[in-house]
C-alpha cells in the first residue's frame, strides 16, 4: 500500500542517527516537515525543508499532525507517543520498532515517471538501503524514466483518440 502524503502534516521526533536515516525518504516527499528534538546531528542542519523545534517531546505534540516518525530511542517516551498517536488516530512509525508501528517506510527511488519501493518488512532497514544502492548503480534510471515517460505520453494520446 502506498500512502499519498502530499497534503499531510508530517512530524519527525528525534534528531539522532535513527531519525537521520529517514531524511532521504522524507526529502523525496516534496513537503515541509516539523522535527522536534533537544538537539539535531549534523545531517539535519543543511536541510531547508524542516521546521525545527528544539526541545523534548511533550504530550500534545501530535495534535496537528497526520503522520509521525519517531526515533526518540527512549522506551518510556515512546510508550507515551504511542498512546497519544492511538488517541488521535495519527499514523506512526517507530523507526527501530516495527512491532509498534502502523506502517513501514520503504526505501525509495523516485523518478519523474515511476518509483521503486524496497522493503525488508522492517526486519533489516540497512538491507533495503543496500538493495536501493545496488539498483542505482546497475540500472540507468534516467533512461528508464524517459522510456516510461514516453509510454505514458503514448497512452495519453490513445485516450484522446476515443
């Protein structure tokens, strides 16, 4: 299942390594996100599509959001986050805890005319990244994107004939 998050408000909790692993996926969404953490590692600082809030998670933070990624790495705090997510019907992904998550965020290759989603079902996120990198090296993605774009144009032209 793919979820269109075009008009969804996204929150990222945590500013460490686990949360940083989601930055590539989040960057491809083409939308601003909010991130809450007392501090953020280097990878975050050059990204202009993140609104930063420098503090710990507080109950009520999920109120305005539709989708939440949590990389807090504190089990007690994560229980509180899960409780709030359930109360507010907010979709949540605990970056390192698939068993508490509503969804798994796949590793993605997004082109103009197609996307490839790779998942290890949350069991080996590093494995999904490795597969994505292998695909990037072995396939001519710009050429495939152009060919798929041509196919889409041909299909559209056929529809206009009827």
